[in-house]
């Protein structure tokens, strides 16, 4: 595997997963999405996110009018399914850590979906990295600073790319400006799936 690019402390592993590995991950996610269907979380200020989400693991990231947090179960009441082993092995590969994530957020971007600049800071211990896996359509990933505002830099993430957000970059603002809907044929209905693996508890 090639060395990662470093952009403001984010390690960007381009083409970390080849096409067969991407297809294996997608297959492993199918039963997860069936047991814990995607939903559009409410945002504290009102309205809903354009990205649909669900989770796997011991807890799942959740948002409603009361705020952002990790929840013990899916809004339907079912337990979050386990994180597939194929997904955990991506974490092992890029972090080399013994500790494994206890939550995997699954974001689905349909046509027009985006995610505003934000920090990932709902986890108990912010010293563990967050690992992001991109599947499907290309996405324009924007990286900002440790505080809101200032100059930003962007990079297109393609299917099979993996990003490690750790160390001093763990609290860097980031978001997705847009996807190139239909740029990949990996997802049968088009769109993009992003997995973020987190040590949350
Ligand atoms: C996220 O920050 O939770 C998602 C990033 C992405 O979709 O690449
Ligand atoms: Mn994030």
C-alpha cells in the first residue's frame, strides 16, 4: 500500500481498498442496513440532515432536538448490529492499534446531500483517531481548522479511499460540500456511503 497523503494532519490513503474489497465491504453492510435502516436525523436547530444515517456497534451516533450524542439503540428500538469484521480490518490496517472502535457511523449521501463543516467531538476520549471509509460516488471533502472559520482546503474522496483523522487533527473541522452523483457504479442506486469508525465510549 502506498504511503498516505497528509493534508492538515489528515492521513489520506488513496485507493486503500481495491474494487473487490469495496464490494466485500458493501455486502457486509447489507444485513446491517436491513436490521438498522437508514434514517434522517433531526438537527438541534430544527430540520433534518440531508444525509441518511445508521450505525453499527455498541452505540450509534444520534441527533435530535435535544442535541448530538451516542445512543444505545436504533430509533426503532432494536440494538445496533455488530460492526462487520471486514470493516474492523480496515481500522486494523490503517491504525495498527490494539484498541478497536465501538461504533461505526454509516452515512448515505443521495443526490444533493451534503454535510456542513463540523468537529467530531461527541466521543468520550478524543485521543483515539476516527477512520473514514468512502464507498461509491466521489465526494468533495473540505478540511478547515481547529476552530471555526479560516482558510480551508478540499480534496476529492473516491470509492476505496480511507482517511485517518487523529492526533492534532482529531478536532479539525471537516465536511462534505457535495458529491458527484452517478460517478461510481458501486452502489446499485447511486450515491455514496461513508463509514466512520470511532472509539466512542
Ligand atoms: C463525517 O464527517 O461524519 C463524514 C465525512 C464523510 O462523509 O466523508
Ligand atoms: Mn465528522
